[in-house]
C-alpha cells in the first residue's frame, strides 16, 4: 500500500534533535502508511550526513531560502498523499498521534489539525492563537487583558477539541487539497508568520483549523537557534502580515504600536528589542533575507 501521509521536515543545524523526531515516527503513525522527506537548509553541523546515514527518509539538500520555501520543496519531493504532516525538527510525537489527528482531518471542511503539545519539561505548551489584530499588537503583558493577546493561555482552552483561528505550526496535519488550494507556504516570509499566513488564508477559503488534544507531542523549541535577528524577523513579518490582510493604513498603525511595544520591552530589559527597533526605523539594517529593506513599511 502506498503512503497515506507525507511527513515533511525542514532542518537547519538540527543534528541535536532530528534523530529523536525521526525515531518517534513509527509509533506515532501506528498502522498508517507514510513517507518522510527532510529538506536541509544548508546546515553546517553535520545534519545532512546524519540524515543520510539513517536510511528512513528522503534527504533533499538545499540552500537556506527560508522555512516556508523548504516546506514547499519537501512537499514537491514527496509522493502524492491524502495529508501532509508538517514537523519542526525539534519535536517528538506521541504514540498513535497521527491516526488520532487523521480522524479529525477527515471531517468535512477541516484543513489543519494541531495536537496538544508539551514543553521539554512536560508542561503544556500554549500553542493556540487568536487572529492578529491592531488591538492584539501588544500582547497580554502590555494590556493585561487575555482577549487582547494572540496567544491563548487559559488551560481550559486546551482541554477539549475545538476550532481555532490558528496554532503554532511545529506539528500540523494538513489536508492535501487544502495545501494545494492555499498554494503552500508564502515563501516571502522566510521565517516566522508563514504558518499564521497559511492558516488564515486557508480559513479565507473555507478550511478550518482544529485543535485535537487526544493527539500529542513534545516541542523543545528553538531547535535551530534564536537571536536578535530572529526576533526582528518576527516583528517585521507581523507588520507585513497585517499590511497584506488589512491594508496599508492598518499596517501603519500596527507598525506604530510595534515601535511602542518594542521600546517598552527594551526599557524593561529585553535586549533583543533594541536591534529590532533599529531595524523597524532603518530598513537598510533589516535582515536581507526578508526582502524588506526598500521601504519603512514591509510589503
């Protein structure tokens, strides 16, 4: 029997984690036939050699042209399947996670299924999110009002299955028709906001994202590293997302609020906020991979 699900992974200096992910897949899939494709985005820590030695995945070596581009490339190298399992390299899946997600994905209109995810210490990882809006630009720490935060912290929201606006894309099971209808990930984001954009565009086309707590996994987080530059990418891509979805006027307001939020964070001791502030007001110092150095407001 051919593969029913294509597991797709993008690695970047992921040698420390990717073995554990791939080792977890047989128990996670159970009786569900699957194939695995790993795209390596130019790792320098020996990840490609490690992957080639395993023999349980197709390895595609690439330049680092972004996470979304890597995911799209992995899907192109995978066989045609009913569903696509999008995985970060620093996750591990629980036994029978995929059959449980598949049961939810097979319902009419469901395009994305996100499982219950825990941190490395076993605590719940709050992966559910609300739609980005101007009111939510500051997050919970800025306003103190849960509804004005993208991130959903309430433990009760993680107790039962329900539709959500979007969820962190570390572990996603995606209907193949949904993926094709949306057109895959928007590669212009390079890193961060690509899963937000995908889920919201899927919703625009009638596809629902469902949180399924009966399926589980662990996400270590920051498996490919973090830096001041990655924080800058997060903030700039959020402004870009708002501009594309809400228009230039809303984006300017979101941009101004982001400046205020980052200034406050910097004054409170968050060092990553200072280079982000510089990049927000000086397009020339922004990460070149974002393609956002020609105008103050990212397109």
